[in-house]
């Protein structure tokens, strides 16, 4: 994955900016320096930006808050954010028991 590349800014002579016909919205009165910089995005960043404008992303994003709330409850209220014991088997057991407890709590709340 290649990072985005930020090019060094170009500095302009403010005297030229004062007489430029395109200074509206660019030059601010009283400024001592004027710079312009461009950020180049890698291909993976461009793909992600295109994906974020797609309908599929927007639909999934609308559902995200529900999932985040459930995971937040697991982590904050039921100790899922920190392992109790070492080893993958112990992590799987903690995961299963935590999710079982939360589901049981929801079932009791619905009845």
C-alpha cells in the first residue's frame, strides 16, 4: 500500500499576487506570503474514494451505527475489550461466553 505523497508548497511573491487578475478568492489582503501545495493520492486512495461514493457503500454506512453500538456494548459493559487469559483457545472461549451473555440479556429484555 503506497502512502499519499504531499509535495512541498510553492511560495509566490506577494507583489505579483497583488496585481494578478485572478487574485479574487486566492489572495487575502495583508498576507505576507502566498503558497500553493498539491497532494498526490496513490491508486489505492483513489479506489477508496470512488468506493465511498458508490451506492453499496452508502447503504452499508447507514447500517454501521447499529453494529458499532452492539460492539461497543460488548467491549465496554462486558469486558470484551481485554483478554482475560492468554492463548487463542481462551480468547475464543471468552468471545463465545461474552456474546452468549449479551444475546441472553437481549432475549430476556424482549420477553
